[in-house]
């Protein structure tokens, strides 16, 4: 018997190329034989047998070669083709077969033609139709998507079918309507370049393009438009320049009642307005048929429209009632105070205020404040400072108020003795004098000579010194700094009583 073995049972070949299949023949007979091979099931033009037979001895093996070559043509469709390799002994007549398949790989090639290459879009033929001729030069069916575009995006494109299927070697014709997106009424013709493209829906790299031109014409050419415009201007000039009498359709003032200084709009509608038309008082010129003007009357006023044209003069009136403007409330500073008017260096003082009707608020030397939000401000002056609060009202009036803060060194007492006196300051022995005092910012107040060390900041005390006595008032602040003041009560002896002489 004879045995046939193949180097591959599936031979893959790309169109336009060649492939090789090795056939091994084994002679298992007792006699030698001349073995020939045949290919069944394939077109004879697809393969070649350089040496169709081999002499094989008993038990020996021979080798033959099959060469495949497929032309790059649309006539050979891509796919799998089964075939049989048959070996036949020429002397013995014994045959052997082996099955295999030939796989022809697909290839793609597209051709796109546009007919006509150029078309014109006018008022009566807005969207001319181009024929797109698509030819499949590959060996497999192609499903294609159609598209078109231009660089300016100035045209709209509509395909008869936007997806088609073309068999190998086949041709399909698709209509493409191209229309400009805009068309001027007057202007010159314009030429648009566009590109039509077909692309495989399964392989984006398989595509073909064709270029076309669309000429867009305006509704009217420049020459025709110029002639029509000239005729229209002549006719309009004649119509406008013909003498026509003036006519006042309306003349109103809105609103008819206002507060002094508020705006009032005077509006008019006049047909055939001529030179010299005006509104009084104010001699406001009126140059247009329809228009408005804004006035601000301070007193009740009757406005008159004197309309002139066509040899006529017409008068219309519009009255405006004006009420006096109520006075604008002035800003008012109700209170402006400091938590302490005498402090040491480094101490903090709180400035507080109450202001009504202010639109702007400034605290010098601090800066601008928010009249609605700011009610106080903490400051730490290094030197004695006078703070000035300025409030501006709606009418622009400004009111001010100031407060001074005295800054003293740390070793100077904040306590101030406003007054310390004796009333009377001179008495006779046995009489009584009243000590009166007034102290500010004191933590402790005392008077010597037994009057007391924990006195009120303001008070009085009666004394009856036997002799002339000096009283010392001591006032100290929270840090123990002391300030003193003295007052002396002078005591004189009582006047001697002179006895009356005895008359004998």
C-alpha cells in the first residue's frame, strides 16, 4: 500500500503571494513503484506541480512539492477551500488520499468616483445631486458608511443611503444632495470644496475619498442688486421728498404726577416732522418722528409740543403735577463715648457709638466703618488721641462728634482729683467747715486726720478743727499710683468780749 503525509493540512495564502505544501509518500509495497500525485477540488490555475511523480523503492519514502499561487483579483473570493491530495502508483495502480484545506486571506480595496465633479446651487436648484460610484476591488463583501464634509462646515449633505454593501468586484451608485447652509440675498458666487468618503464599518483603515465642488450663487448678483437698489433709492427719494403736512399722533408725559426732581418721560409720535419742531419750556429739539426725552421738573409744568412740517404748525400739551420733595432725614450721632478717657500706655479702650440715618461712617484716625454692622471698636493708642466720628446722611450732610483719650506713663496715676475744697476755709475755734471732693478713675480715696481711707469718689465731710489744719486727699488707681491734693482750714481764736464800763 501507499501512504500520503502532508506538511500541513491547512494552507493559508494571501492573494498575490505563493505558498508551498510538502507531500511525503511512503511505499509499503514489496516492489518499487513510480508514484504520481494529483490535486482535486481546486482550480488548476491556483497550483502547480513542479515534479508530478517520484520513484520510490520498497519501504522507502519520497517527497514532492505543491506550489500555490492566487492572483490578487476580485474573481477569487476570500474563504476556505477543501481539496484532496491523491497519490497513485503507476505500476501497481494503488492509490492513497489525504484531505487538506486552502485558506485565501481577504484583502480590501475601494474606489470612489464623483459625477459630476462640480455643480451649482441657485435659488431654483438649491441642492444639486452628485452620483457617488463605489467599486469594491477587494475579494470580500464590504459594508460601507458614507460621509461628506467641507473645511468651513458651510454645506449640508444628504445621502440616498448612508450605508451600503458592495460585493467583490461590484459597483454601487448612491445619490448625494449638497446644499449650502446659507445663501445671501445679494453677493458674488462662492465656490466650496468638499470631500466625500466611504469607510468600512468593520475596519476604519479601509476607506476611499473623492473631491467635489459646489458653486453657491446669491439670490441676486451684485450688478442686478445695484440696479434694483438704485431704482429703489430713486423711488424712495421721490416718495420721501414730496411735501406732506405734519400730523401729531400722540404726545404724552409719563408719569403725570411726580415729586420735585424726579424724571418724567415725554414721548411723541409725529408724522411728517419738519425742521423747527420743539418742546417748550426748554426749547428741546425734536428731530425724529418717534422718540422720547427725559425732563426733571421742579414745579408744576405744562409742556407744549410745537410740531412743524408741510407749511403747518400743530400744538399739543401735556401737564405734569409736581409735589414738593420731602426733606431728606439728616444723619444723627446719638452717642459716642470711650470706655476710659485716661489710660496707661498699652491699655485697650473700647469706643462705642449709636448713629441714626447714616449712609457712610468714618472714624478718624481709624478709617471707614460699616454704618449698619459696626457699633464699637477697640483701640490701643500710644499717645493721647482725639477720635472723631463722622456720619454722612442721604442728603450728603455730615455730622461729627469727638472723644479724647489721654495716655499717661505707667508710673502716673490714672486717678484725677477734680475738686477738693473747704467751705469755709477760715473759721473760728469751735465752728464747723465742710470738706467737699470729686475724684475720677480712682480705685481708692482717702483723707487723713481721721476722716477715712475708703471714701466715695464724690462726697463731703464736716470737720471742727481746734487749730489750723491741713487735710490731704489721696487718690490711687488700680496699679497703686497715687495723686494728692491739700486744703487748709484756718482756725482763728474767738474775738474777746469787751465788758461795758460800770457807770456810778
